[in-house]
């Protein structure tokens, strides 16, 4: 097919995608990664709210919320409690609310357009930016997968009382591939129910620790609703930044925009689209509330039991309890440093072996559930950006192999401290990828030509832009703090060169976003087109 532009004849494949051209309903893919779509009951149309419809829409939000409960988040929670007590709970609450608002944009994009974020990027960005975006998101997914591998390996080591070494635990996580493929054959609703079961296991496990430790409820509420941090220093500031980076995950935006396609919605019917947006927001709010409570359990347990504790105090307690892990804590008065491995050990020392095993079960559930949602994310991203239709087995095997190899090397040749220490690097890696999810989602949900009547209004454009700017700035600070601790001139030079390329691409995405938000004077090439939005008819079909 050929098209004319300024007197030239160009092949269709040679044209640069236009960020502002509408996508016709006929061109929009309606297929989904899932082989079935959940029907929505239509006999409650007269009601303002229907629990039957909410139940039909329940699922995608809970799968999305798994990313708020992965081993990286759990480690951030326990470090927050151990280093800052209850003082940073308000940061966790604020981060979860910001995450909910961003997930709302992702869900709306999928519901209104029938395409997930990777598909929209593929259609609207030129080839080179599209490939760079794909690579950045893949890095985020691999980094998240590595954290899940680490969490599962540590959980298996704790549950087996050290009989399963860490390297063996890493290898055992390959079984996740077969578990995922096995469960996927039983249907979408059963798969969602299994994720609900894993979230319930986490809630019961960490809830048990919360009840066992019995933190001061007044301090919990004070830390949650009073934005203060009396006596905090650089350590607590870095931890606060780390909380934001751990909660808001880049690949989760891509994931949620795809998961909402699993419901049978007539996108030509404005009422149905509006209703779907409403119920998805309610469901996401409930799911993130549950994940927030689980995160609070972990923070509060370590804030109550281990805030201000020294290595010597913990070591003595472990010696008294007969723990085989007493050597983890040197005989000095330095503040206790914990991770998901040491966290289980100290719980066992202070509250008995049951606390250690229940903690490990919660970590294992977190790792198993998040590895499955990571697999979905990888499949959506690859299919959307590259139009590649790999089998699920091949996709899982590729990402899991990439995640396992470096983790296995560390597990074989180093110790658990180095293995858990990888989480800091992986959090930095994922923080760097945030702009590549947040900027595109604000860009496309602000386009009237794409979102029709559901495009972001002025308030959402401004507030969304401010939120994304704040989140990205916080995470860039986290990256800078991490890089300055490397103490290597070569790494400083390499980081500087990498930063120039990185910021250049971010500026490019911001430029395209600002034009989409209405700053047309920035469109120097004059490529902005504002075609009339596709309007909804009274009938449940789009106008052709």
C-alpha cells in the first residue's frame, strides 16, 4: 500500500508512526493473551452498584497488586521498620495511593482502546524509540524476576533449615515454569483464584507475625497518618526513597493495561466502557488496600521488635535460643542490618522457630506469585512491541534463564549477604526504567484522538504530570545515591556517559508527552494532527 505526503510516494512500512493519529476500531486488536474472556452480567443495568458485576471484574487488580508484594518490596518494608521504626509508614501509604492513580491510567487505556500499553507504543512511536522502550522494559522485568528468584531461594533455604543450599534453591525455581504452564491450562478464573490463594497465604503469614509481635497500634496509626520523621538522617531518607522505588514498578503499568482485556466488554458502548472503568478502579483500590495492609504488617513487626537493636543484642538472643545462625551477627554495637534472610532468622531467635517458618512461607508465596505475573508482563511486552508470538514455555524459559544465570553465580561463589545485597542494585535498575512506563501512559491517556471522551482532563493532565515528575525525581535521587557509593572512577565515568544517553531519551519522551498534553508550540516539525475524536453512538457500535 502506498500513500502520498508532500508530493512523495512512500511505502506504508516506511512511514513514521504518527503519535496523534487515531486508531480505527477495525484496526484495534481484540484478542487477548488469555484464551477466554470473562462475561459481564447485564441484568443489573439499573443499579448504581452491583456486587455481581464487581465480582466479574475482580481479578486483574489482584494480579497487578502482586507486584506490590514481591520479595523486593518485603525487603524494603523490613528495612524501613528496622532503620526508621514506624516513621515512614506514611511514605508507604502515599506511595500506594500514587501507585493506585497510575494503575488507574493503565487500566483505562486497556479498557477504552482494547490495546495494552506495549501495543499502543508499537503503533505510535517510531522504530528506534520503540526498540529502546522494549529493551528498557525487558531490563525491568528481568530485574524483578531476579528478585523473585532470590526470594524463593532464600525461603527454601530457611524452610529446609539450610539443607537446601541457595544455589539449589535458585535451580528449583525453574519449576515455576512448569507450575505456571500447568495452572494456565485450567482457565483464567481458576488462575486468578490461585493468585488470590497466594495473597491469602501472605496475609496470614505476615499477619501472624504482626499478631505475635503485637506492635503499638497508636504508633502504627501515628506513623501512617502523620507525615513526620523526627530525628531522621540520610539513612532514613534513603530508605524513604527506596520505599517509593520498590512500590511503583514500571512493568506493572504494562501488565495492568493488558490484564483488563480479559473481560468481555463492548468498547463501542460508552456506558459499558464507563462502567468497566468504575469497577476496575474499585477492584484495584481493594486489591492495593490488601497489599498495603500486608506491607504494613512487615514494617510494623520489624519496627516494634528490631528498631534500634544492635548486632550484639540480636546475637546474644540467638545464642540463647540455640539458633544455628548466630554467626550472622558480629559482636559489636552497630545497628542491626537486616534483609529477608536475616529477617527470618531474627524472628526465629526472638519469637520461636514457628515465626521463622511462617515468615519463609510468606516469602515463598510472594516469590511464586510475582514470578507468574512477571511472566505475563514479559509476554505482553514482547508481543506488543515486537509482534512476536512466542509460546509461553519459550518465553518463561528465556526470561527465567536470564534471571537465573547471574543469580546462580552469586549463590555458588558468594554467600547469602551478597545474594540479598543484589536487591539494592536491582531496585536501582528498576527505578531507572520508571520513566519508560509512566511518561508513555500519561501521553496516550491524554490523547483525545485515542481515548475519545475518556481522555485525561486538565486536572488529571497536571496532577498526573506532577506525580510522574515527583516519582521519577525521587527515583533518580535513589540512583545517584547508589552510584556515589561505588567509589570507582571508571564506574563514575561510565555512569556519566550512560546518564547522557539516558536523559536524552527521557527528554525525547517528555517532548512527545508535552505535545500530547496540548503544548503544540513544541511541535517544531509540524506533525501534530488533531483529528476529530471518534464519538460514541447511542447504539453499541462505533461509527464506521
